[in-house]
C-alpha cells in the first residue's frame, strides 16, 4: 500500500464514537491488520484557543500531521480517527495535508436517537458539562444529518451491541476482508 487510508468515525456526543473506534481496532488486531488510532478530540484540546485559531482547527491539523508522521515513519498506512464532525466535507483538506494528497477516506456517521444519546451522556458526564453536552449533541446531530456528504455510511447505534456496530463499520472499510460483513 503506497498511500494512507483513514476511517473517519463521526457522530453526535453520546453516539459511541470512541467505544466503536476501540472495538474496530480490536477487530482489526484480531485480523492482524496494522493500523493506528487517534481520538481527534484530543488533537485540539487546549485552553484558551490559540490566537487566530478560535475553533482550534490549525492546532488540530498541526498535531494530526505530527502524530501521523510518526506513525507513517513506522510503516503504518491505516488510521481510525474519531471526532464528532470528522465526516464533514471540510475535513478532507486537513487529512490530505496531514496524510498525503492520495489519502483514502471512509466516512462513517454513527447515529442515535435523542433519548439514547441523553441516556449515554447522563451516564458519562459526571461533572458540570452535562447540559452543555446535551445541547451540543442535539445541535451537531442536525448538522451532521444535513451535511454529511454522499457516500457517508450511516450506522444506527440505538439498542445494538458495540461489537455488531464495529463489525458493520469495519466492513465499510474493506480492510479486514469478508469475515466482518455480518453479525454473529
């Protein structure tokens, strides 16, 4: 493989992006498929935002470029990248600049109902951010639903075991062959 490939796992807060990303990684490990994993939320987590970069997009891209360079130097060509808005068209340029112009993108949008997202966030957010997360989750779900480009694989997570969701996501990549096309 002479170019990089990235699986972009996006979706509202509480949809299960990080959990699914780790389960996809476990499936790929079991199939001996070399890959790296990056939780995109951590690539721009600084406060205050850098001057001139209020949305932290420049620092995120700079960090992604540096981390990917280390992985690429070691021979990795596949990346699982989780981040809420990562599936939107405007992220394409960031991945092309960070990983090479020929990078292959597989976009997967995880979806969940308001009730499911709320239940998950209530269980996860034990600090002062619950209301903020709930509001942002609903708003971003609407944006993602409207703006995810054609070809984005949409995967419903409500009431499903994470391993089944991860199998569906892994199948969308084609990285592990036909053994991941169905559920157990």
